[in-house]
């Protein structure tokens, strides 16, 4: 069994979890959904007068779907502010309102999103233990680098890891191997001494395989790897299972 000198950790869904009950509510037709847009009333009126939050929600959903379809092929990460800028353009805002409003709405979105994140005590304890024996990195698909750092700082994670790689800062997302390769260079690690831990098979396991390193996949629901896919080195049910797998 190889001994790993470095561990790369996915952020959302792996290290930090989201508590959707902390998000504000928004009425969409006959449905009530949890969305950061539920706190946008003042900002939306300033940058898009007369546009209701549910109208922006639909525009943002359409833009997001377009980006998801595109990045499936090219793995390009577009900043959150650009996504909101496109949504404002869809609801008829002018160029200046789109530019300024896109940045302002994206920042508000991420503040609310950060308030809904949780670092479970067991995850914090695991980081404290791992940092004594391994070099650690956070490797995250996220469309706002500053907000990713805010979340890591909020939960005390920045002091426990050696480097952070965020897709928005590179312009590419996992499963593109550049994110893994960037983290390994920062840590001074070789592929055979590195493992990536994440909860999304296509992105996390895919990035590990593309970069030639081992993966530990968190299969929280016990569904198993997709049919025909190359399995990861380890399959976990939760992040705290990692030490047992490595031992």
C-alpha cells in the first residue's frame, strides 16, 4: 500500500457542507425554494428596477444551464460575476447595470452562501490530525476565489492547509488535471505520493485519474461507481473514514 505525503481535499460536499435550511426562501410560481436570491430585493431594485426576484431566478437558471453544458466539454470556469452579468442582460439591463450589478449580486450571493456552510467538528479534528503527518491542499471547483477563501477563513481551515487551488483563479475546473497538477507543484509532491479526496465522481475521481494520482471517493449514498468507470483507489462513506482507508 503506497504511503501518501500529500492529500488534496475537495471543498464543498467533502470538507465543508451546505445547510440549505439557512438560505432565504423565494417564491417561484406556486413553489417556495431556498435561494440566495431571496435576499436581493434592495440590490435588484437598484440595478434592475421593476425586475422581480423570480424573473432573475429563471434567467440565472437558464444561464447556469448553458454554462454547465459548455463546461462539460471544455471544463472552463466562468466567474460568478459573469454569470450574474449574463442573467441581468437577459432581463433587459443595460451594459453599465450588467457590469456593476453582476459584481454586486455575485458578492451578495456568496455572502449568503457562506452563511449556509458548515464545517463538521469531525472534519476539523481530521484536518488537525492529518496536518501533523501530511501536506494538505484544498482543490475546489468554485466560481469565486475570494469567497472560497472567505469560507475557508470563516471555518479556520486556512491555518490548517498548505495551499489552496480554486478553479476560478485558474479558469479551468476539475476534472481538468491542471488543478491537481497546480496543487502538487505548490506542495512539491510527485503523483505517486499524492491522493485526492472528493465527493463528486466525475470531477474529483476524474481529475485524479487525469493527473495520474490515486483518488478516495466519498460515496455518501452507497451507489457505487458509474457503470464502466475506472474505480478510485478507495471508496469512503464519509470523510472521517479516510484514516482507516490510508492505514
